[in-house]
C-alpha cells in the first residue's frame, strides 16, 4: 500500500466516512439468530427477522451489551420487536 493510500485512509477514518457501500445481497439469507463465529469463547450474533426480504433494504441496529453481559442476552429482549419491525440486529 502506498503512503498516499495510507494517508487517504487515515483522513477518511477521521471524517467518519464509510469505505464500503451496500450492495444487493446474493444467495439465500439465513433467517433467525446466527453466531458470527468471531471467537470460540465470546461471540457476537446476527439476527435476521423472519420476514426479511433480500429485495428490500432493511435497517440494521448494532447492539452493545453492558459489562459482564453477553451478545445473546443483549439481543434476546428485542427479537420479537425485530420480527415485527423488519429490523436486522447485530
């Protein structure tokens, strides 16, 4: 990577700009609660509502659990709301 590219990335990051853009999903989505498989001891989850339609944009809510909590406990109270509202939870 060139120094110009590194400088551009650093400047973009400080401006809060995303470097990736949404695209149309490919394949068949897995609905429901899915582990992200980022770690074997503590992992995050993605919840895709049962009424998700790949042809329609869906809002994404990023949930952060408190200290001592876990991803499942942080998402569990909101699963029915996500289904009713068509919101994807992470």
